[in-house]
C-alpha cells in the first residue's frame, strides 16, 4: 500500500474537498432537514480543511499527519 503513496498528494485532495464543500450550494429544503444539511456541510468543511492543512510523513509504513490546532498568534 505504501509503495507509490504520496502524503502530499493526499493532503492536496483534502484541500480540494474542503473547497468543494465551501462552494457547494444547498438543495431546496426547509426546516430541520435544512439545518441537518448545513451542520453536515460545516463538519465536512472543518474535517477536510483540517486534513488539508496537515503536514504528512510516511515512515516505516506508518502515515503520520500533524495538524496544528493552536490559535494563530495575534498581530
């Protein structure tokens, strides 16, 4: 599985997925179903964006993704 695997390519695909979720329109639904879809879109974006910001490494067949969740320093 690790032969030919590129962690940076995988991370780039997550960035693309985050952008796709951000640009996705809402279907014409109302009420509770609309709220459920909005919540899922927020979670999808959050997950994909976090993975898209990761720094990946593959060592001895173990994929490690490092994601800095600390708040950005104030300027």
